[in-house]
C-alpha cells in the first residue's frame, strides 16, 4: 500500500466540527510568519521545515490532523509520520485557503 493510499483527507467543515467536539488536535505545518499572519484558532504550530513526528503532542484520545496553506505540506507531514510508523494521521483538504473559502473563522 502506498502512502498516498493511506492519506486520510478531511474537509474544513468536518475539521471545524471535530475541533469543537475536542476529537482532534489540529497541527499547522506552515512557517511561523504564516501562522502569525493568520491562523485557525487552537492550531498548534509545527513547521514542516523543522518537522519531527516524534515531537507531536500526546493524543489524549484525539486524532492528529495537519493543515497548511493549500494541502501539499500537510500531506507531506502525514507521509513523514507514516514513514516513522506513526499512524492515525489525517490532513485538511485544501488547507487554510479552503477553510477560509468555506467561511470558517481565522485569527489574525
């Protein structure tokens, strides 16, 4: 099975609901300046440029979901996790761009 076959994609609407139900930990893999300019409230910053899957927070019964600007870097973060044997990861389709297009709130 290829990594792309195991990549779980979630819509911004689904992630919004999961955040409010405390089912997931949302991880932003964009760079610090991108995160500082605009972010999804509650997302933790783990830039892909220095990404270390072993440094991810404890799940505490929640799934880790990654997001970035458009979905490319978050998919790369999932791939890095899968290569290290860390499963149960997903990413947001379309990144923060899709989140905003869906009318969901961001913090500036």
